[in-house]
């Protein structure tokens, strides 16, 4: 097997593992949100549903979007590269984008919890 092909398979496996972690985490969060819906708080239920749907769009949309953009723009940006390598690189960047989004969200949550404490 050629070296570039091994590299692409390795990158694809890493991206799929990252994506799988986010899919499992989203499924767990959606299940937890569904079990904790209120019978009377329709605003809270709507916020919960909107949050679950927004996260679903990010989790299930960002890595495939990166793959499509890599497949389309990769050969135009770097004609010497193979379309497969650009597609895999785009998918990996999309999966890493989920990590960045999660880290930023966690940082914002920690900031708000540290600065909203009152006696």
C-alpha cells in the first residue's frame, strides 16, 4: 500500500473516532433532555428542543460539510493534491471544528459560572 494512502486512512480513522465521540455525546444529551421535559414549562421545553436541534446540525453537518468543501475546493486550491486527500483533510478539519466549538462553549460556561455567583 502506498504511503499517501496509509496517511489518508489514518486521518480518516482519527476523524471518524472524533466524530463518533460527538455523536455518542449528542445522543446521550438528547436522551437526557427528552427524559427531563416539563409538563408545564413550555418555554424551557422549546429552549431544550432548539438546543438539541442546533447541536444536531453542528454534529451531523460540520464534518460532512468539511469533506464536501475539501472535495470541491481542494483540487482548485492545490492542484497537485489528490481529491481524496483533500476530502479526508476537510472531514478531519470539520471534526476538529467540533472540538473547537465544544472548547469555546465550555470556556463560556465556566466564565459565566465564575462571574455569576451572588450571595
